[in-house]
C-alpha cells in the first residue's frame, strides 16, 4: 500500500461522523478522538457544513487525518480540498468522481460490493476500497469471497461495524481498516459526551491491536 493507505491501516478504525453543529462540536470532537488514539475522521456530507467541520477539526488537531464521506459531486471534492480535507469517501463507485479525485491528487475510497465495482477500481489503479454497506452486503464472508479473484485489494468495511464484530473483521488479512459510527453517534456528539467517545476509541484500538496479534 502507499504511504497514505498505510497510515489509515495502522490506525485501523475510521470514525464516520455526522456533525449537526460544527461550530460547537468539531474542535472538541477532534480532541476526543485524538485522546482515544484515533486521529482520523470521515466527516459525512449527510449534514450541512461538512467542509466547515473538516476545517475546524484540522485547526484544533493539525496532526489528525480528516476527510469527507458521502461525497457525490465534484463540487464537494473541491469544497473538501479547500477546507484542508485529505481524502474522499463515496457511497458507491462513480468513475467521474474517481477520475476527478485522481486529477486533484487526493485519495478516494469508493464504495464497492460487486465484481463490476472491483473491476472498475482495478482499472483505475486503486488499492484500498470501501466495502459498503458491509453487513447488509454479505459482510466478512462476501469480502473473503471477493478477495479470491481480486487479491490485490485491501478493503475498508463500513456499515454495521460495532465493538461486537470489530475483532472478527480485523482478524481478516484483507481488511485494512473498518469504518464505523458507533463511537461517534449523533447522541454522543449532541450530548457532548467527549469522555465516552474517547473511551470507545480506546476500546476499539485495543481490539484492533489484539486482533492483529
């Protein structure tokens, strides 16, 4: 894997974040994640102001790797880059977005769950892809089955990941990292329960380290 993908893999978990109040919560959330040993965040465009949240998180914790999720347009990619975002995640495979991200020299992790998706990702030279929605698309058994004809890929399962199944996913060599929102639920963020978020991040990191031996 390239250096950026290795960085994501070393952390092992990517919090998928929907921020309803970026001005109020972004900086505190960034500090809570870093305190828990998870200095990475995927801020989704499912809430307005995702680009603002990215900028505020980077300002609060410059050491963090912050990107955007649920990206569906080239304009959003521009907004992410203008805010200092470092990677793009899309829910599905969109060749136009993949090509545009390559043009802008920003890593992109498109959602892939079918052989057709994997073929397209292979032709575009990708090496780390998002498997979304993971549990609803067949989970780890399907991920392993897909790795037989496509052993060149590492995957980032997202969707249905929790503390209960994180270890099982991370024990699979094909899995580079998991995406999850269980440690950054809307309830935890809106109630500003930064201590619990840090605690869940620490638990996740411990599970990942044990799974990897």
